[in-house]
């Protein structure tokens, strides 16, 4: 009985756990509620993925009102895969959060963090589950509003300014998305994605729909921080509490990429957006510039969180690049990089969170010789870094290999050069950290620090281990990504 | 402003009417214009008027921050709970028809409960926002003690 309700329980569980956190208020209880809800959501997401793999897309009418009149939750393979990624990261981040948040957030606000984290989780899972373009906007706002609050919870006062800036940019992005949905509604009279896909071809040539596509593209690209709409991201990731950075870097931008995929390959499934409207050229050019320029900027950063934030911008470029091929291999590369990048960036930011836990700040000056004092933390960073570069036997290699194959298939050799070039830059910035951490002597008078607590190390290593595990045996993830891509490129929803 | 007699008397006359009107908008919402959001704002504005005239310290004794905090959460939980009740009673999430024996009564009951949840949360949110702005010097947390 409960299996049939999984699409909605996935969202309702964290959504209802959030106000419970406000009621119980004690940090330890709020943590327990958050942990149970995120693990429950993970089980639900896994169950859904298995159901979808077995029996195809699942549709769930909210309130018993049939689509397209009512709101439909619709999980296909891509949606279920993204839900698994998001809830898995959530489930791993929560145990880690316990010690880290105590150190980085004022004690009387800890319950607010868990409340906001659960709302953000509910919003992100809702985006993955919903089959309604307007409902997606609502969840986009739930996840965005809660992430502004989570960033502002940091004790560094600069976090307030960056959260405010993020709020402005995020609101512009969400508004653009809403304008796009409004324009589509004007022309088709429907908000259901499958219904939109069926009705859009008739009106696809109108200026209104072209404007809608432009608004949707710009709005979502603001959310996913594609170059040149990325300016809010580096500061937001730098000054947010470490857990928040790890969670958002591993999930929020990924979900925004998923929304972009949804718009192009589900809503506009029957309209040739990539060829006829020059989207391929535009997206590909922006993605390549993001890959190269953001990696180049990352090389010159001294704050490691900021360096990783710039590296995230480059990695978002890879995902958008994969999507812009609009071929089976390309889209597979984009989707698998969603998963792989979530693993590696999660591991890297969590390793830096461990450093921040002991040293308050993770910059190149503070980590001199840290490899000897915090070996487990720094080793996790190295594993994540190798993944970021794309060394064989790590997940990064799987993504980059698929993307290179896609570029060769499409006969675009310059793209191959760009991927390799961006990877070389990744070696440069990862090496700076490794060199400082392991090969510099510990400076005189450096604080004697112990390893981070196990409650933080185990989740970090879980993700770092997953980077290697799914790098050696990528069969499951690749097959899910390939099936998702085939489904998206097939007959539409 | 509590020393100005006119304001004091007029607001004391007005506040019950405001609260009553809020309840009218709340319970009339499922058949006519209105609903939980509007009712919550009107209900909250009654308390805000009281706080403006008699000072936030007195208002906080009437509605302490602890109560608004619980009301904030309770409204959302009521909303979500009605949805879950739909599942437990054998329907879909937020399916009101199964809430009562007859589908029409169930729809009526469901939307009334949902709107009440919205009203509760919105009223509490309005009061909380006012408290936070009115008590800029102290955070919402110290205000609770």
C-alpha cells in the first residue's frame, strides 16, 4: 500500500519533519528528526528508482485530481535518479552536520538550520518528483529560500551580504522561470509538463514561445550558475557554513541542471530547440568558456572553499556541455556527471569542513603541512581531487571519458581539447593544495590539531570511497544514465 | 503611544472587530472570497495594532514568541497532516473526499482544515515578523525569555 504513495511521501516526509524541528527545538532532538527524515527520504527514493527501473514512469495524482487538471507527480528514470542523488547526499550530510554545525552556527539557531535543511531537501526532492511546471516553480522557491537562510546562518557577517546577493539573483532567476511558464500557459492553457510537450509544437513558431524559451533558459541558468550568470556562487559557497556548502554544492546546482534537462527534453521534447533555435551553439560556447575560465580562476585562489566553488562552476560547464550535444552519449555524460560531481564535490567540501572544524578557516596558509596532522581528512581531499582531475579509477574519469566520446562522435575536436585543457587546469589547482598540505613542513607555532571527529570523517570517507567505487565499477550508474538519456531523447515523456 | 486616550479607546474597540472579521474571512473562505491567507493577515494585524498602541512588551505577554513559534509549525503540520490522513483513509495525498462518509462533506471538511492551517501559520508569521522588526536590538530568541 505504502509503495504506491512513495512519490508524494518522498517530499512530504522532509516537509513535515521541518516544522517538527521548530517545535522540539533542542539541537539533539532536531538532529534526530532531520536524520530520520533524510534517511526515510533516501529509502523512498531508492524504492522509487527500483520501481521505475522495473515498470517505467510512475504517475501520482495529488488529491485524486487527474492530470492535466490536477497536479501530477511524475517520476521517470531521470527524476528518480536525481532524487536518489539528492537524498543520498542528504543522508550522508546529516550525521556530518551534527558536530560541524555546533562549531559554525550559534547554539540557539541550530534547530533553525535543521528546519531549513529539511525544507531545502523537500524542495529539491519535490523538483525531481513533480510533473507540473508551476509546481516545480514552487519547489524551486522552497529550496532557494531555505538555502538563503542556511547561508546566512554562518557566524561570519559577510555571509549575510552574500546570502542577500544570492537572494536577489535567485529571485530574478525564479521570476524569469515563472514568466516563461506564464507565457507557455498563455499559448497552451496547460501547466502539466506532458501536456505542454504535446501542445507546444503547434505554437512553437510564435514569438511568445520563443520568448518563453529565452526566459526559461536565462532563469534556470542563473540558478545553476552557468557562466556569465555565476557571480553569486563563489561567495555564497565560501562564506556559508561548511555543511551547507557541501550540501548545496552537491545537490542544488545539480537539481537546477535537472530542471534545464526537463525543460529542453520533456517540455520542449517535440520542438527542435537545439538545431532550429541555436541553443546548441550558445550553450556549448558558454559551457566551454565556463570550463576553462572558472578552472583558470580557481588556480589563483588561496581560500580553498572559494577555489572549490570556482571548480564547481567549471564542472557545471561539463554538465551543460554534455546536455548541449543532445546526443545519447552526450546526454549520458551530462547525467552521469550530475551523480559523479555530487560525490566528489561533496567529499571535497566535507574534507574542507573538517579542516574548518579544527582551524576555523581553510586556506593555503593554514593547511601547510596539515597532511601529517590530519592525514585522514587530507587523504579524502586527495581522492576527491583526483576525481576532479579525472584520473582513471575515479568517477571523474568516467564522466570525462563519456563526454570526450560524445565530442568525438559529434566530430568536435576543439571540445575534446577544451575538456583536456580544463582537466590540466584542475591538476594545477588540486596540486597546489596537495603540495601545501603534504610537502611543506609544518610551520613553527602552528596549532597542534587532532583529526576531525569520527562523526565527520566517516561521512567524508563514505563519499570519497564512493568516488572510487563508482569509478571502478561504473556499470550501474552508466546504465541508469544511459537509459535516462535514451528515455529523454526518445518519444518524449 | 499608550498615553493617547483616543488611540487607546479606538484600538480597543477596533481589535475585537478585526479579529471577528478575520474569523469571518477564515470560515467563509471555502464558499466565498477569502481564505486562510487573508484571514491570517487580518488576524495578525489585530495583534500588531495592539502592539503598536500598547507597546511590544505588553503584546509579548499576550502572545509570547514561544506560542507563535509553535503556531507557525502547527499550521504547516495541520496542512500536511490532512494530506497524510487522505493516504491513511485509503485515498491519495490531499484527497479530501475520503475524509468523511460522503465525498462532498469530505471536500468541505478537508478544505476548511487546510485553510485553518494556512491561517494559523500566516497569522503567527505576521506577528513573528513584527516582533523581530520591533525588537531589532534583541534577537527573537532573547525576547522569548
